[in-house]
């Protein structure tokens, strides 16, 4: 299978590699001997890496090697194989399609494991299309503070493109974009985030797919802005959007088009109200600039109306947890500029640490919000900082349910100050079949990493590749100075086994 995977992934773009690395944990799917062999190959590749003329490869020498490993897990699961020892209730700890954002990034007809509770809830928002139209650069109506500036880029003399050495912008050359039409497919609000999926009809969806050798035109469709009104009043928005852009081809009612998914974080809960959402999908000519103002050539305006009541009411319960036990934790000291100065693995006692966990019962899964209430009185400021915002993400959880267990990966946990938020794929229809959900806190520390020593002094030459070196952090050993460039790492996880947090179900 690995040869086939490597063949299929040989044309993977860097963006695709990033997605794979974000969504899949190779260690969850490979035996220890395979991991050792991969680590040895990666280590060898890093030591042999010496190409200052290739700064991207020098900075990320491990990514290409990990693509096949990460995608192996992806394809392994996509083909329907089961992970030994994992119950259905915990399946998405390994399979990201059940994470709400990843779930909506896949068109409904392509979802292998549709969630009945979520599918039914989506219909309650009664989302409707209010407008879909295309504006080419130079004719933008004033919808954002930047529209006059954008029009000036197209109508000035010389145009912005000419200023940077590209051919002048001519509106008529992009008239074919007027065929684009957007329609809402799904809309879901979970009390904090708004998920919107749209179908953008186009006779040439392949123009927007940047895979392999692109054939002109080479375009990018990307969310640039969105505005929300509630009962006719502007609603405060947080600039935090994760969009699938024009990254996938699909069909609807015989039409070809693109699947576009958007996730929006709101600054405050929505009231029961009539809402209007304005989505602005900007089109970029990638042969000029794939994201910046220089390459912008037009935009698709999409207005959606919906009723927010369906997502505003859900049950929740809270529990208090007091930790016990000891574990090594990576402690950092800082210089005057706020950079890491030294690292040390120190055995830390967690007795008396208190957290409050709120369980929210949503159609999209069980959302857990854990907040830090109190740290042990014996902790130093450095230990508090390490737990809250350390060199690595310190806290994670093992999840036990129906006799099975799995460990949440750091990327599955959203951290904000004293809060840890994550989702479990337990849906209302599952509650009767789940005997219990238990969380066991686990403490992560940096055990070993490969870095590049910093060149200093008058003889330092930034164009010369510097040999890499290994750093092993001993528990309760002397502090070490971290390198400025951090290539790869190994993390040690210690469970606080005496702390068992029972999450209640309705």
C-alpha cells in the first residue's frame, strides 16, 4: 500500500501537505518499528540537508517525508479499515471527518459517514439565497472599506499590476468570470461558530484547482470578507475564517462547480433572530499573485438569509475536577525580548490543580470546554506559564468510552488563555448506547528535538547550511538552550492516572 500512496502523493501541493499534517497523526496508525525506521530516514535526510539555494526545503526538510506517512493514515481510514480497539463513539479521534469543520468541508454526496443528528439540524436554519452576482475589479460597489482602493488599482495609470512588472489589468479579459453563481447548500450554528457551505456553479471548475501543471487560466477562489446583520443591525464579527476556497469539484442538479466551506467564529452568541450573511468570494489570477491585491481580478457576492433560532438552544452540564499525581513538564525561561532562553524538563506535582469542565450537547457532537480554576500553591510562575502557554502544548486528555480509549492530539484542542475546547464524536442518537465518558489528563513534555545552532559573530554567513544536532532533555537535568530553528521533535506523555473526570450525558 505504501508504494501506491507515495505514487498518488507525488504531486501533492504544499497546502495539501499542510492539511494532511494538521489532520492526521501518523503515530496513531503505525507500529513502533515502522516509526523507528521513518525517524531514522528523517534524521538522515535532515543531516544531509544542505541547500541554501532552496530555503523552503531547508526550513521544512521533514514535510515531504511525512506527507506519505500522514496520508497513509488518511487513505487507510478512507478505505473503510477500522482502527483496532476504537469504538464507534471514538472513531473520529482518528478520523477527522467527524470534526465539525472537516465534516462540512466535504460535499454531502461524498461523505462516507453522514451524521444523522447534524444533517437533520442543518435543515432547521431554513437558509436561503438572497443574491448572487459577480463584480469585476474596477466596478466594485462599496461593501468594504477597501473597495475604492481596489477599484483604483484597476483604473489608475499605471495600474498596480504594471507597477510590479505584470501585464496591465484589462477587465474584458476576465469577463468569463460573470458565469459564476453561488448557492447555499448548508448552514449550521453551534452556539459559537457559523458553518456555511456553498456551491459555486462554473463550466470550468478545473480552472480553480491548483494541482499538477495548471492550464490557463490559473485561478484561486478565496473568502476575503463577510458581514452579518441580525434583525437588520450589524453584528460584531471576529476575523477568523477557515475556508476551503475552490479546492474541490462537485456537481449539483447536473451542473459542474466548486464546493466552498467557511467557518466563522462569532464574538457573542446569536439571539433568536432573522439573519443576513454577506459572503465575498474574491478571485485571484495566480499567474500574477494568488492571494494579494495585485492578483485580484473580481469577486462573487453571495447573500444568504437564515433563522438562527435552531442553533441557539442546547443543554449543558458542568463538573469540577481536582488533579493529582506528578509528571515531567517542559519549563522555559525567557530573555528580555520574550524569546525562549533555556528549556528544562522538571518533575512537577499536580496535586490540587483544579479545572471546570462544561459539556455542551450539540447535534455536531459533544463539545467540552475545560477552564483552569486554580493552580497548586507550590507552583512557580514558570510552571504556571509552561502549563498555560509553554514551549509545547502541555495538556491533553485520554478519552475512555465503552471500554475503549484514545488520546486527543494537540491540534484537536483549541486553546485560549485558560480554556481548552475540544469536540468528541458523541451525538444525541448515541447517548443511549454510551455507558460512560471518562477523561484522564495527560501531560506532554519535549523529550528530544533536532535543531540548528544559531550562527553568531562577524563570521556568520546566513547562506551556509549549518549542521543539525540532537538535544535530549533529561528529566530534572540541567537546562539547555533551544536552537532558533526547530526541525523535529519527540514528545513524552505521562498520564495522571489517578485523575478520572466523568463527563455526564443528558
